[in-house]
């Protein structure tokens, strides 16, 4: 899993190999069940997530209380 993330980070970030290794050494790989909410509207993020497999939907709640999808990503 770390090799996969290493490849992604080399392609999509400005970090050098040493910086990538420092990041990877601190990572905790977690699996979340479907419909898990990682961050609620108004909360301050204290974690950074890298989605390696599955899908993620980013949404907000409008003034009428309805969910409005902002982004949807699916990764095999």
C-alpha cells in the first residue's frame, strides 16, 4: 500500500523522495465502511486523508437542509 501511495505522491506532489518517506513513515492506513463521514460541515480538519480505493463524496447542506454534492470521486 505504501508503494502505491509513494508512486502517487511522486507524480502529484512537489515532495522529494526523503520528504515522501518521512510522510509515509507517519501514515496510518485505515479502512472505513460505506457512508462514513470523515468531516462534518463546520468542523476543522485535523487529519489528511488519501483515498486509495473506493469512492468519496464531498457535499454541503444548503439553506433548505438538502445535501448538495460538490465532488464525487471513484478509485479502483
